[in-house]
């Protein structure tokens, strides 16, 4: 399983709108996608699970999946400020 550590750039972190975009992209993956912050790992396709991580701007999170193309898309989403 491939992993990437990414810094979240949205001004307000992964709140409802960016978390929804993130979860929708993860749900399209050909294999399971997880997201980890600290010691907590959740299913990236679940918006409530993603929000429960409490990810803020500047936090580093790790995304993991066997689907490299979805990791590329998720990395791009996390590097974009959706609150601008």
C-alpha cells in the first residue's frame, strides 16, 4: 500500500466542504483509502470519519491506498485552499 504525507492548505482545514470533496474522491478509488492524523486512522471515503480527525490548516496527514491515481487526486485536493 502506497502512502503519502501531505500538508493541508485549506484555510479552515478539512471542514464540511473540503472534507466532502476529499471523501467523494476517495470513494472513487479502486481500493480502500485511509487517512491518518496522529494515532487515529479512518476510512477516507467517510465524510464523518474525515471530519472527526479535526484536521486544521498546516496539519500533516497521511493518505494510503493501492490506487496511485486517487492518491494523486487527493494530494492535489489537500494542497488546494478551498476556502479562498
